[in-house]
C-alpha cells in the first residue's frame, strides 16, 4: 500500500493484558489482540475462546499450571491490515518485554508484512490497569486531533511514573510455577506471610512481606494514598482476579481517602492470574 501517508487517522492496537472492557474498545475502534493460554495440549485465545470465569475454573482444577504465550505475529498482521485500510498511523501499545513476548511478536509482524507502514510499537514497561490507562489516554489524544509523535512522547513520559502494586492470597501458585521453593511456600503458609508485589521497571519484585492478609490490604492502601496524586491524571484503578467484592471495597476505600468519586475496577488477565492465582488484588496509578 503506497498511500499509507495519505490517511490521517491514528489507529490504536493493544492486547488483552491491558484489561480494557470490550465495550470501551469497540466504541473507540481499538483493536485488541488476544494472548494465548495453554492448558496441556489445548490452547485458547484469551477473551475469545476462554473467558475469565472459564480460565479460573480450569486453573483451580488443574494439577499443573497453564502456560501463557504471546500472540503469534499472524494475529498482529490481521489487526494491522484491518486498521491500515483507514489509518495512516498505528500505535501498538503493549506490556513490558520483561514479562511478555508481545512486543517482539508485534515487531515481527510489522517488519515482515508492513515494511512501508507507519506502525509505532511501544513497550510500556507495565501491564494491567496502567497499560490500559495508557491505551485510553492514547485513544483520547488521537480523537482530539493530536499528532502521533506528540502522543508517543506523552506516553513515553508516563512510563517512569507508572506504579502497580499487587497482593496475593496464597503462595501456592508461585510455588507451582517454580518461582519459590517448596520450603519457602510452606514457611509462608505457616506464618501467614502475604507478599505485596510491585511491577518495578517492567519486572515483578517483592515490595514488602506482611504477616496477615488484612494487614497487607491496609498496607496496600497506605502505599497508594502516600504516592497517588489526587487528580484524574493519576489514572488510579483497582484490579483483581476472582475477587470482585474485595476489589469493590478497596476501590471505595481509596476513593474516599483520595477524594475521588469513582475508581475503575478491572479484572486482570490470565498471564497475571496464572502466577498469582485466584484472589489477586492490585492497584495501578501514575505518580
């Protein structure tokens, strides 16, 4: 296609790790490429062939952890080809390369199938709600008429301000995934140690270890209240995996503490839930 540059519209592509509601993406023309979930010999496209509820049901029943895989380049080729019929530029916005191969797959699709197209692929160094916030911001800026270079610059400025904290209810799934040894998992179970995890510079790290779940939740609120700006530009959100009542209570507490009328709640995708298990509770915002 030699006339890419003649098309002015900016198209947005992301993937299911952005945890955005399908209705929102449809309303704003955002193409969402599904991650791949593998149970034994079966593979599923997240959100297309396997719902969040279906994933949780399988996760609980499985003796072995499922695996996750980045979308193959062919799925990006489909998304890019669809958008390039109407857009001169595509912004493809995805999770940290330290936790996912999604960016590499997107780069392969661009280089092999669309060498002449203006497809800008961004590693956001985050995942989940903060990734979703960056996609929403990009869509809003594009709709308001900003040029692609300005949007990319604004997104890059958001990256170092991203904060994501997670609380997990059990170390069982980390143990199954080989992230900690059996003795450490047993010790955590006996002492009720509940790690608060942080996504730091694109990597999952242990931020703090708290003895009981209730105190860990209190500490999660303290961390957010201390660091989150009290403005809409913080893009504060709450995330969960099969813990909707807790997520609603946490969102209400944070909203009251920070003077915010509404804190969005998102259900995290399988790539996170695979390693944290049911009951994940998280918060994302931009400092």
